């Protein structure tokens, strides 16, 4: 593709063109007008000269005519004798150098008298001469065609004046006309010529042409003149262009032409044109120079901007831009400002992009860790379910004074700690089951204030800055409490020598992702601000990683902030942190705000003794140890237990004993057919049948997929025998009371 | 820098000029007496040649090249004639149209022979120049032919026995040739040239004397060999002295001028004529009209034959545009038959065409035979 011209070149060329085109036009028009003016002047001059020459020639001819007429008049006078006429003729010949000969003719055209006298003359028959014949026919004075005189070698013409008794003829030498033509031609290089009616030259600036009787009929202007048109025109002759005028000589119909070579006529125009060309060249040079200077001045700031843009494109965002004041014009100044704003925006977006990339990196890392943790937690919960189940059964079978009872308690305690750890991992990896509802966050904070006081100890001053009105977010309050607890524990650990801890709650308005950051909905912000030692940037980058801790070994698991982050993200929120070494840390948890009122908190469950029952329960669990622990717990509580090792078997067993089975306890993750599918089949066959689904894994995914049947209740692994029995009893009791009000308690699917 | 800029521009201009330049013209010489005593033939010849060149050039010239007629005046002066011919040859003309009088041709033919430049004469007809292998081609048949025709016509229609001749020695080669050829032919037909009086045309010459001398011999006829003006004047003088003597004129003096200046005196005079300008052949009619349109006067035989000479030359140039080639083409191809279609050039470059006997009746030329 053709590379476009540079702006400097285009501007320079444009300026030059803008300057030169009018100059060229003005020069052209002036030259044209000048040419026309000069042409008109020359034409007028030629016309004047032609008129003057014509007048002079005619005057000469009229003078000759008068003399011949005198002779003619004298000859017809009755009393006048030939000698007396001869006297007059002699006088006229003597007084008129142009008159070469005078003859008197009789009616037949024969010479009867002539001067100068010649023996051959008298008796000569001139009746054959065309001009004589014409005069005889017309009775008017008649001019012959000019001829070349054999005696003088110069043009001559004959004039015949008829009288009653004959005619008088004068032979005239036309040298006088040649002199007029030569004199006129001398003026300014013009050429004057007199042309006979047949086109033969009678007089011309070049006498040789006259002597050789050159015929000028090939000159267009002469042709026009001979055709009767007195004209002024340009024509070409002898390879040269001429400007000439023709006028007729009234007496004879001859033509006078005055012409001037165009080169000569237009000499002033040519001079004017040369001056104009020089002026134009000067103007062109000046315009080009000005154009270049102007272009340089205009383009310099743009080039500086362009250079800056290249550097910015190369990553030099801190590149100083050319000053606005130095700009060549307002538009360029505006461009510079816009460019500056654009660079700032780019810089800001690049920073935001960097942050986003970092966040994405963290998110991916956390996601990976979360998946791992979730997987581990699932298997671990199964193990813990078995341990807790068997340990609980063992403890129940022991006597109160059994010396090994402490050992079993230790097993149970360890299993509970393990369960807590698993729960933390699930929280972090956002796989735990959330009980979300609209809650007043301020209320939640106030609810844990006493607990927090205990956690942070005496040396740290706790200050709550909460709004007077409700601050509603959709959240799991127990998880919120966990978040506050973890944040405060962290803050306390950062302030070993005491300090001040502020918990501020409020609204954070929605953002539109300005500066390249992601958009954020209107949120409720819980900000925990400590006056602790703060963190270095490299610590900040890693604080949400599980098991990352700056605390001494044994003082923390490294899961506190990871859990906070996990909970916040699982709620659709985020966590922001600002910290500098020695200047404390500010942690801000953002949760999606809710516009409606908060739900009322559920009534606390009544404390119950371990419930028992006699119904038949279908238990499906693929892990044999867990299956056995749960079977024994159920059987120990009086229930009849039918076991199955996978989903298909569970459905088959249910079909076989559906009349007896009052409830089902199904593991979610099972081979062949999972617990959800089995529950689906069972509740389809027997709507309203209580189903307990147990899993060490998150239920969120199930909920989101909408697969958890209405009749199902989810219980989290590790399942303690007490929790299992309590939940089972509750569902059995609800089902039996529902059966008592069949009209109103028909089960519905969610 | 400036020089570099100028050079290509100059080169372009040169190329443009070369591209625009018309084809190089072919120079053709013309020499005749344009001034002096016999200018009438010279002017007519030049006009005829000019018309032919203008027509040829208007039609695209010869093989795209225009002809350029370079006109010289021999002033009927041998020295001027030699200078004119030498000058034209030096200028590189491909051929020369001219002269119009035999005397001048006799003077310059040796130059043409030496330089191998063809001379195409429209009117030269001296028998002394005929039948020779030279560089002269004539379009006017030899005086011998004219003399023979007149003698034969006289014998058949108007027998004469005693003839006196008045001849102009300013064109001696023609005049004497004509007279001698006629005398011989006359004798063969039983007649006799009883007297020959010579004069030299020029200012102040007294023509009364030769006329008186001629008529004193009591001739049946007076043979006048002179140009048209002198022929007219001589006829006037003869008629004043004798109303019935027969006047015979040569083709040299047989133009419109002899009618204009001769008046009643030339009525009934017998002339030889080579081309009947009143004839009806299309080429001749067209030529006649074009000539009048261009020069404002009627063409005479000199104009017509000069026109023919240039046309003949153009045809030859188309065959071979060199000096030798032109001569060869005319003598060998011989493919131009003139305005009436009756012209042939023989192997020695002499014209063959019908010989006419004419007279003047009522101020007009009438062909008798």
C-alpha cells in the first residue's frame, strides 16, 4: 500500500498551492487581458494605418483622375484645337511626375494624339484593351489592371475617361504608392501593401515582391478583403503569424493591407508575461518557503505528540508530554490535553488490569486449593462420621465409671476438631452449605460484640461504628459471625501490645468498573480497622492463601483470612485490604446489599434428649464403615434399619419394603445411582416420605441445579449419631402430623 | 541543482519539438524571367507552378513531405540565369522547373548536365535543344513541329509564297530556330522566306523600322516571332501599313496580352498553339477555375505547362525522390499525360503533343486545326 505523505509535506504543499493558484489565476487572467488589450491596440493601429494609406492612395488616384478628366473635357470642347489640348497635356505631364503618358483616342479606340510624342503611337488601336472596352461600355472613367511597365520596371496603371468624341487615357506610374507603402512599413516593423483586384502586389515594403508580381491571394486576410470584407484578423503567412487589417481603395477597388508579425505585436505582452513569470517564480519560492515554515510550526507539536504516543505505546506511561503552551494552535493544544487524559486513562486501566490479573491469579489459585480442600473434606468427613459414630456408640455402651471413657472422649474431641478443620476448609473453598437470608448486618455485629470483647482481650479497645437504621444484606448470619471473629482474631494478633480496633458498618454504593476495575453492585461494607503493625506489600499479596501465616508456629492455622475471603466470595461479595507496615490494617468485607427488610431470626431449637423411634428406616451408604456406624446408631435408637450399598440397591430395597419404610437416609455421593436420583425415584413413588441426604460436600451446587427434593433434608457430614437421630425424629414427626392434615399438607416440589 | 532541473526540461522540449516538426520539405527550384522584357511568360509560369505546389501540399505532399518551391528570377540575363541555377543546385533542389525562354535554357543547360540536375521547362522549344540526351525535359514540343504544322496548314488553306520574318533576338535560340524550321518547311511547300528582319526587344526600340523593312519586300505574309506585347505592337504597325497582308505568329507571343494590346490588328492572325485552354477536359477545366480563383486572371499556356511540369515532377518524386531518379522516372515511366491527356515525353526528354493552329476572331482565340 502506498505510504501517505507526511503532514508537513501536505501542509507545505497545500500552503504553496493555496498561495500559488490565485497567483497563477491572476497572472493568467492578466496575461490574457494584456494580450487582448495589446491585440486590440495593434488592431486599432493597423486599422488606422490601413485607413490612412487607403485615403492617401485614393487621393493620389483622384488627383490623377482630375488631370485626365481635364484633358478629356478639353478635347471635347468644340473650339479647342488639338494643339491647344496638347498644350494642356504637356502642362499636366510636366507638373505631374506620376503621369507617364497622355493619349487621346477616337471613338474606335485608335490613338489620335499622344504625349510624349512617338511615331509608333498615333494610329495604334487600343480598342482591344479590356479597360478601354469597359469604359466604352460604361461611359465612366475606368482604371486598368495594374501592370508592370516595361519601360520603368515599376507598376503602372492606365486610366481612361470617355468623352463624347472619344476618350482620354493617362498612363500612371505607381511609384508614389510604393513610397506610401514603404513609409508606412518603416513604422514599427509593420508591413503595408497595396494589392490589385486580382491579388497582385502593386506596392509592398519589399519591392522585389512587387517587381515579380507576386500574388497575395494566398493570404487569408487579402482574400477576405478582395471578397469585399474590410477586416482585422490574425493569419499565418511564411511560417509566421500576423495581425493585420485591410481597407479598400474606393477609386479602384484595390486593397490596402497593414499587418504586423504577431511576435512583434505581442512583444509588450511577452515582456509582461516574462515579468509575470519572474514574479510568479518569486511568489512560488516565497509561498513554498512560507509553507515550509508554517508547516514546521504547525507540525512540530504534533510530531512531539506522535513521538510521545510511540513511547507511550512502547510502555513508557510516565513519559512527559509536550507542554500545552507550546502547541501551535488551539486544536493541537486540545489534542495534547486529550492525549494526556488518554495516557492517564491507559495508565489507570493498565494498573487496574494488573490488579485484575493479580486477583484472577489469586482466584484461580484459591479455586484450585478449594477444589483440593473440598475433595479432601468429603473423604475426611466420611472417615470422621465413622469415627464419631463408632466412638459415640462405644461411649454409650460404656459404663459411667469405665476407666477407658476418657480415651473415647479424647477420640471424640479429636474427631470434632477434625470436623471443625474440615468445615473451615469447606468454608474457604466455598463448598459449605449456607443458610442465607436478608439479615441486619449491624444487628449481627452487635450480637457478637461480647464474644469479640472476649476474643481480643483487655489490651485492645473495641469500638463499633454502626448506623442507626437497619443495614440489610443477604447472608448467612453464622458465617458473618465467623468472618467477624476471624478478622478480630487477626487484628488482635497484629496488636500484641494493645491498640484500637474499629468495626465500621455502612453502605458502599455501586460502582461501574471505573478505572478498569470490575463493576460492583451496591454493597454493605463491614470494615475492621486496627492500629497494629500492618503488612508489607509482599505479605498483602498472600494473606488470603490458606495456611499462609506470619504468626509463630502453633498460634494460628493460617486459615482465618482464607475463610473470610471464601465466605465473602461465596456470598457474592469481596474483601479489600489496605495496609502499610507500622500504620495498621484496614479490612473491608463487602456483601451484596438487600433493599427489603431483614427476615426475623428463626426461633432457637428446643434442647432435646436423644430421640428414639420404632419406624423402619432405609439407610443407603457406599462406605461400609460409615454405613455400619450409622446403622448401629439408628438401630441403637430403636429403629429398624434396611441397608443398601448404592443408589440402585436403595431404590430396589425401597420398592421391596415400601409399606414399611417410614424414612430414608441417603448418602449423596454413591456409585451407580447417587443419593439425589435415588431420593427422586423414591419420593416420586411415595410423595411426602421424609428423606435425609448426607454429604461431606457442598449442597450449593445441588441447590443451584434445583435437584434437592422438597421432602429432602440435608445433613452435613460428619454426622454425629445425635444430630442424625434428632433430625430424623423431627422429619418423622413432621411427616406424621402432615398425614394427619392431608388436605393442607400435600407435598409440593420446589 | 538548477542545472539538473533544466536539462531534462530542455530535453523534453527538444523531443517535443522534434515530435511536432512536420516532415522535411522537398526543395524544388523554379527559375524564369520574372522581371524584364519577357516577364509575362515568367510570371504565368511561376503562378502555374505555385498553384500545382499548393494543391499537392494541400493533398499531403509527396509521400507526406511538402514541396517547397524556391523561385529565382533570371531577368532574361545569361549571367543572372547561371547564378540562379547554380544557387538552386547548391541549395539542394531535387530538380528545377524552368526556364521559360530557350535562350536562357541554352545558357544553363551545361550546368544542369554537369550537376545532374533535371530541368523541366514548361515552354522552351528551340529545335537546337531537342533530340539530345541531356538533363532537360521540355513540355513544349520543338519549334520544328510548330513550323511544320504552320507550313502545312498554310499550304492547305491559305497558300503563301513570299514571307517576311520579323524576329526578336533577345530570345535568339527560339526565334532563329523557329524561323529556320519554318523557312525549310515553307520551301518544301513551294514558298520562300524572302526577308528576315531582326530586332532586340527593349526600351525605346523603334518597331516601325523592321515593319517597314518587312513590308517593303511585298510579302504575302509577315511572320512575327516575339513576345506578346511586341507581337501586338508589330501587328498594329503592320496593319497600319497593310490591311491584307497575312500575319503569322509564334506560340511564344500567343497569350491574352496579344489580344488586349493588339486590338483589331491581331484579328485574323494565324498562331501556333500547343494547348487549347478553352478545351473541356475535366483536369483542364478544374485547373482553369483554380487558377482564376487563385490569381484573378485567366491562365495562359505557360501557366498550364508549368502546372503540368510540377505535377510530372511530383509523380517522378513518388517513384524515386533523388535527382537521378526523377529524370529516370520521367523518361522511362512517362506516366503523366498532362491536363488534356495528350502529353508524352520521348526518350530524349522532348514533349510530344498535338499541334494546334489558331486565330483570333472577335477578340477571342479560335482553334482552326
